[in-house]
């Protein structure tokens, strides 16, 4: 039986995208405003979230997927297949990996093998692992073959993101090594990535246009691109403009378009744009 893939919602793979892929299933994290709790991508949309974020007096918080939801999801899948791969965002950013390991210990049996893989990433860079695993599973690869591929040191972009401000990242406590950029942000815009599982600075630019140029050039410098994606928080016109430019280096119709979801949005705030790629070594 073909491998089924489970990935958390910080991958920015929407429910519609997962449905089209057929063998990918989303376990949503939770975002909360005070005593109001929403499952990421299910109970609140990105548009609703980014409209509310700057207006709400409550600083939003996030929690890992509900254990019962994940148990129920994996239980259903174990009735359809004998191989399940659970992909989680970096352990340094969330307790989702530990939750997935609990599910594995609870449900794994001789009839269904379950493996948990920490991609050490988040956002669509994390999500591209599911795209690769999905394609391999459809081609008949087994769980060991997929894990071997995911562990290779690919020449990929972890997700290079342009920020308007580091305010949200700092107040959420997940700023990591990007702390070094805070003092210089009055006249600059930060570019960050995820490195070794935590937020890390790349560079800083003076303007929005310089930021978009940096994202384009960073992607254009990669060779042998298999997957290329662009995502945004709440600026679709900016993302589409960047996609038009990236069409010079990669078939435009194959570029993955996504939204930075509410859980990650609590840390990045409005107006962020991200480019991710999977490039074969």
C-alpha cells in the first residue's frame, strides 16, 4: 500500500492543496486570541487573521495540534495503509514533534508502521518535503526510500522571507538569532531564514523593492530546481509580481502559490513574502 503523509499546518499546505495531492493530510495547530481558539486553516482564514491581528488587543498565541485530532487522523489512515509518515516543523519552534511521537507510540503496530520526521523547518520550505514525499509515494516509493531522500543534503532554500517588521517575531519569543537585527531595523527591512531549526538572519535591505530583488536573485542563483514556491501573508499582488519575475527561471505554471497561515502569522505579522525551493544537488 502507498505511503500516506501527515504534515502540520505551518507547512502552509492548504486543505485544498492537500486534497489535490491526494495522499497528504493536515494536522492543524491552534491559534488563540484571548479565550477564542481557532484551528489553523479550518476555523480561521488568513484574510480573517491578518485583518484582526493589528486591531485586537490580545496578543495571539499558538499551541501544537490537539492530540485527539492527530490520534483520530492517524487511526483513520492506518485503516487504509501500512505506512504513514508524519512530518513536523522544527522542535526548536514547537512541541508538535513530541505530539507526533506520542501518536506513533500509541498507534504503531505490526500492521502499520509510523515514522516521524522533523524537517527542521517551517512555512512552505517545510511543506516542500510533503510535496516531494507525495510525488515519491505516487511513484511507488516505500517509507524507507522517502526518508532516505528527505535526509539528503539538498541544495534547497529553507524559506527566505522578507519582513516589514520584526515586532511580532520579538514579542512572540521566537526571534532566535535574528535578535541581532533588532537594533538596526528603524531604517532597514530584514530578510530571514530558518537555519538549524531556528530563525536566523540573512541580511537587511533598505526598501521593499530591494527585498523583492533579493528574493528573486536568491532563487535565481539555484540550479536544478525541482520545486519552487512563493507565499505571502496578505499581499497577493506583490506575490504575483514576484512570480512573474521568477517565470524567467522556472515554468510559471509550476510555481507553487501559498499563504502564510495564522499560526506562523502570529510571529511574522502582515506584509511578509517568502520564496522557497527544492533544488537537486
